[in-house]
C-alpha cells in the first residue's frame, strides 16, 4: 500500500480487555505511527479517559495533521452519541467517550463497537472488497461486525450487531453475559479455556495438562492452541467442537443475511485450519437450502489484531464531525 | 380507514401452502375486492402461473384501474428478478413469476417472499408504524419479514431474511428443510403437530387424543390448539415448549438487530397468550444485556392472514415498474 504525502489521517484507538492499541492511519489504511498500552486493572471511565487522552497526545506529537479520532471499544456503544453503556469484560459503565474526547482534544470523534470498526476495515481494505459481509472476532469473547450495502449495521441506536450472543444451544454453558448457550459461550477463547481445563483435569498426563505445568500456569486457550498445533488429538478435538458451534452460528447468520463472505478474526484464528476446517464443515452441514442459496466462503481476517484501530480511524475519516 | 375515490390500487396475491389469497388493495391498505383459490395439489410452475392469471383476470374484471401486481410466495425468491428458486412446501422450482405475469397481463409486477411482504404491511399499516421490526409468521413453517429503516431487508439477491431456519438447537428435531434444530423445526405448526402426536400416543385417554378421535382425523396443530384453549394442561405445556423456542429465537434476533417490536403472525397466533406468554418469558430470560438494551415488545399481528396480500399490493405500488 502506498500513500500520497498529505493524505487524510485520523487516530484510531482500539480498547480491548487486555490492551489499548492506537495508531495514526491514512485514508487508504496505511498505518503511519503506533502506540500501545495495557488496559488498566481498574478500567473505569475516568481511568480510561485519561489513558486515551495520553495516547492521543503521544500520537499527535508525532503528526500534527490528524483530523479526527475514532475509537472501537468492546461493549454496547450508543451511536452516534458515542456513549458506552456497558461492557461484559470491562468495568466502564455509562462512559460518555465521544463528548470527553472532543472536549479535551478539540478534534471530532466517533465511538463504535470494536467488532463493528474491525468489520469495516476488513470489508473495505481486506483481500477483497465486500459489501455484504460479517466479521466474527473470536477472542476472549465473540464480537461481530456486520457490513450491509458497504456500511456498518448497528441498529437504530448502535445496540445491535451482537451476534456473539445469539443462542446456539439453550442448554449450553453459561456465558460471560449471564445467559446460557450464547455463541460466545461455546465458541470463544473463554470456551476453549473452559474445555481445556476440563480435558486437563480428566487426563493429567496429557499434552494440555503437561504444557500448562511446564508454563507454570493454569490451562488457557493459548495452551490448548499450542497443544493442538503440536499434534495433540485431544486439543484438536476441542477445536473441532468449538469450530462446529461457530459454523452453526455462521450458517444461521447466512440464512438471515445472505452474505458474500464470512471473515474470522480474533486471536483464535491464528490456529488456522484447526479452527477454520470444522467451522466450514458445520457451516455447510447446517446451510439452509444449499441447492438454492450459495454458501459464502469462510476466510481468515486480513488485518488480524490491527483491524480495530484501522477501522476506527477509517470511520473517523468518514463520519467524524458529520453526526 | 377511508380511501379517496381514485386512490392508487394494485392487485396483491399471497401464495401459501394451502390457499392463494388475492385482493385489490388501495395505497392506504384498504381492500376493495377479494378472491381466493385452493393451492392445487400439483403446485408446479405452469399450473401456478395459470391459477395466478385467472385470479388477476377475475380481479381486473371488477376494477379496471389497477396499476400493478404484487405477489408474496413461500420460498427463496430472487429480488428484483422475481424468480422463485425453491420452496420447502411447494413443488414449484425456478419459476420466473415476474416475467410470466408481466408478459401475460401487461402490468408491472413484483414478487417477494410472503413473510417479507406481510412484514411490510405490519410495519407500515399495523397498530403502530415501525421502522425496525421483524414479523415472525408461525404457521406450517416459520417465515420472517425483516424491516430495517422502514424497508424490507432481503439480502443482495433476495435470498436472506430466512430466520425461521436459524439454528436454535443442533441436537433438535429435523426440519422440513432437511436440517436439524431450525427455529421452524421447534416452533412452527409442524412442530406442534409432531409434539401433539407424541403426546397423544403417550396418553390415549387425554384430551388431545380424544379430540382427534372425535374429529375422525390424526392429531394436528389445530387439535392441540383446541385442547389448550379448552384448558388441557398437556396441550398448554406443548405451547409452553414451542413458545420457549420462539422466544429464544426472538432474543437472538434482537441481539443481532436491535428492534422496536417483534410481531407474531401466522395461524398459531390465534392461540393468543397460550403462545405469546411463554414466548415473552423466554425472550426476557435470554435477552442480551437487558440492563443496557431494551427488550422489544412481542405483539400479535394486526392483519393476520391478510397481511400477505396487502403487503404484496403495497410493495407493487411502491416498486413495480421501477426495478
């Protein structure tokens, strides 16, 4: 990718459960500067506002031509007000992010759900351009960025596009949101950790338990991924279960939307075909009317963990100051 | 409702599994003429085209001022081409409805999925006007009409909006579409028939079995509904199971879309609170983030079985001749 000198630029910030990623991004998606902080243990609104303002100052110190700020954040974000009502894995509540950033920086700002902005980046700047696509981010939780007719679908107040909390089995395990059997409860990194701990308890001599002991820590999704990539059949079977749930959810989303592609992002997609192969198999098995309706390709994300900050900046360049 | 003499009028036709309903409808939703035929046992494309043309001739004979024809049909309908690719409960396949009607009648025509056009009628002309609403028709199958920003959502080629085939339990019973555990497999009239037959087999002296014997026929969803309305606790428990599945599906749809209302139509809504009460309870139980996101009201349809032909005519008045 190349960028003309003087191309429009915005700051993109992506607030996750463990880190906040920031960048200056040009309108063609080029990242020209970056910074990164750990998400504080106490992720309340005041602490988080200070952290974001520090990052904005840092980035503006390296480029005085940024026009706007875009933020992607986990949780339910009112659009276009830019107030985060609630987040399952962060402690901020009723955080008026947009107003606080605009007041302190003098720049126009947009705030949206993290998966929404990542979906925008993948749809616009991924391997292919898609007008009708869903990005499913499979990390600690499951976020979905729904792009219809080339634009982010959010619902009338920004509270929609939470397909990670569609129910895929009402008798399934409890989700971080409190419900039982959400897609997130069955197909996220948290689900992989839960299944890995259960497998390690049942087979203390197995590879999952052994890798955890060697690392001196509890079993996590990362440990299960390492075991699966090293050829452990138990770990691979957990990915098969997880991918099956994900594929069933994807089949439902394609029945509802009719999509050109489903893109899978988030940390777990690093497992590659261990995740994607069972996902694709289940999406085919549960496809509605496959003789009459195409089954969209299921593809790994182009930008991985960078999609959030890039999409947030893109959205800022499109919409900030116009809402 | 009143209509000015000379208001714009179109023919609306609604093709169901058992009957084809037709009407002349004015742009304010007033029905000025009606006709109705049984769906032939052999519902292939040629037979169905002849039937629709007879009905159009009949209706035009009563009003020579109709401008356009709208058709709602069960199945996957290409939009805007108006070709029906496939339907789970009718034998027409690759039926080029729009082209055949336009050629034979000289009128512009639109063809859309039956639940889509019914959803349009409910959103525009129901008790309240909604811009963000889903109509779920609970009949032999489950159809969904998704209205976003005041317009029918169909997917790019008209093959979306099939939320009746979202999966609500991968270990659930087989659906008419061939998959297992679709919402339709658990919450439709067909599901009620299946559950009723099982209940009658297990309790031949119970009210469900007795009512079927008295009527000289097998147990159907209608028999179960009669038993439930007469106070039979077994029949009521089947409605509770069915409503629970429906409410879980509705909770998922609200997580995905953020809706102002969910409207329930189709034959089973005649059971009233027997269906709606357990549906509402499950939609609350499985609502995502209910402290941060409103739970939309779940309401019975205003137009019932008339919504399809009215919505088809409304759509014709809006879009026919412009596609």
